[in-house]
């Protein structure tokens, strides 16, 4: 019989810092192929950068996590930010992790788009954002103090499966699938200083921030903005959001132009996360059966007790490793020449549609041309060779595992890790330190015309190989 319940905890030095990184109104904003606008027209909510400094109490390990309200960045931009932040904070760039919230309301901030309307503002903006990231990294490290992060979970139904079979057109579309499974786990962490003050919180949840789509012309963090507002209004401290394995997950109500719906989605997640945060015990304790009490019935009360010295020692343990999993490219990967030829064809069709004043056809052709443009970006970013070098970073911080991966992984990745290591709070942060290689779907997703699989660069089986390798490396880390 279980008579003691331990809560995962990490004892370390913790510091948070926050800054506004909203691009100027009028800057390049188009994120969606179906969008007919190029520039942003206003601000729904500001985009934010949140820095979390973590340091072992004995100084044996440090890392800086930057959560940015952006959809994606070029690899060179990730590298530039990590290098600058590392130099500012006095740590190696490899100890800096830059994580995208993945909001699709932030625009595609790539210097390669500087020639487009509002694109002249991109490079100055990215340079300024990099400087801001360095500043808040220093602020977070300076503010760091001994604290305990207490972890827990709650549930939220915001995320839904988003691969839907359209029986009329006989194709699979990206849309709410009522029959599909969606991981509803909300992993939360609360950093509490020795004086009892809440320094900040962490929310790790898997759901594409795609409430707002092609009709939206406002700069927006999507649902994440309202989620933070709910939590920070209660805790009076910063909340760091980390995007989980959301490859096939999105909000039930999405692809709209109404910011009020994004706020409603955000409050749904915010209250669910707040429920998990409120359920956390005080740091340094476990929950223990206290023995029978004779009353009208024989009662069995439980009490919070100080954690054991062994559990306390384990909560201070710090181990990290970085490793590479080589994932084979798919044999049928399109070539640059093929993609450019298709781009030229769609641009010609768009010109013809404009001449015919067929605006629906213009929108469709623009979307297809945009798909080819993005495919060219992906192809150019893939390293030469037969396999993609997928770099994973794992840190064991007390009774938690922090897993940082690039690309977009399916929900089964985080589900598997949490099943394999149930004694740990497993934080899974995707689209971190790189956007490539994009989607990494399970083998069972190939061959059905699913969007994520169509644009995937890696071969079937890559997802399973990655998951197995990550589990194996975590086991080695813990054994060592």
C-alpha cells in the first residue's frame, strides 16, 4: 500500500526576467498562404520575451531558457541569439535555449523576406530583439536566488486532434477532428524562493497557437497572451510558456480572425494551469498517511511532512547532456530545381487569375506559391548528406527532466517520455534552438496525404528512432 506521495521538485538558483519584443506596426506580417495582406495593421497583445535562469546550488550547471513569442526563426537567427545571450550572461551558447511559443500571429521574421512589403523593418527588429534577449538574460541571472521549483499537472481540453478526413473532397485537411486523440496534459512548475515568494511559473502544453489565421492582420501571441494574463494576475510573477509536442494538435476553435476567440482559448488554458499550480504543495514536503483516527467512522487523514534528506539531496542533483540523432532523409524529397519550377508555374497562374479578376483563384495561387517559397527555405536549410543531424539537449534538474528539441514533434513523443520516466516531471520544449527539420511525424502518418507528412524532410521511422534514442540517452544520463 502506498502511504507516501512525493512531488517532483528542483532545488536550484532561479531568476526570471521579461521584456516586450513587439515588432513595429506596418512590418511584414504574412504568415499564412491564404492571407491577402502583407503588413500588420495593429497589435492584439504585445509579444514578450521571458528569460528563466537556472543554476545548480553548487555551481556545477547553469542554463538560460528564453521563451519568445514567435512562430519560427531561421537557424542563423537562433545561433546569433544564443551566441549573444551566452556572451552577455557569461555562459556557453550551448547552455542557452531559445524556445518559440509558435504563435502564428507574430509573422515570419526572416531576413530573407526583407524585399517584401514591410520587410525593411525585419533586420533592424531582429537586431534589437537580440540585444533585448541579452539584457534580460543578465537581469535573470542577476535576480537569481535559491528557490525550489515544485511541479504538477492538470488537464485542459483546448488541444484537439487536427487531421480531419474531408469525405466530400476525399482529402485530409488540417482541422478539428472530434474522433482523434489529443494529449490534454498541462505540466506546470512554480518557483518559490526561501522567503515564500513566487519568483515565476512555467507552463508546458502542446497545442498549435493557430486560433488566428489568414484573416487576422494584428500582431498577436495568440492564446498564450491571455493565458499568461490569467496566471500572472494571480501569482504576480512572470509565466514562461514552453510549446510541447504539438505536431498534430491545435485548438478546437481556430483559423479565425477574431482576437476575442484567441483570448477565450487562452483563458481556458490559463485557468486549467492555475488549477494545477494551486494544487501544488509547499516546497520541501511530501504527502504522507498519518494513521487512523476514530470518529463516527475510522478516518485515514494524510498530512504534509518534511521531505527526507535523501529526497532533498536528489532534488539538488544536476546532470546535462547534448547528443545528436541522425535521421535519414526521405527518398522522394523534392529538389530545389523542381520546387523553383513549380513556384514559377504558380506565379504565372496568379498573374493570369488577376488578369481575369478571379480573386479566389488569386488567393489559391498565392497560397501555392507561398508553399513553394517555404519549401525552398526548408531545402536550403537541410545539411548535405543522407541524414539530418537532430540535436537534442536533456537536463536532469532534481526530480525533473528538461528536454529541448528542434522541429515539430507529434504528441506521442512527450507521452512516451512521461510514461518511461514517471518519477520525474518531464518538460518537453519543441521548436527550440532550431526550426528544422520541421515536422517529424510517426511512420503510420506517411502515405495518406496528411499535410505534416507531405512537407516532412525525414523518412518514415525517423520519429520512432528519435524517441527510442532520447529514452536511451536519458537512461544513460540517469545511470551516470
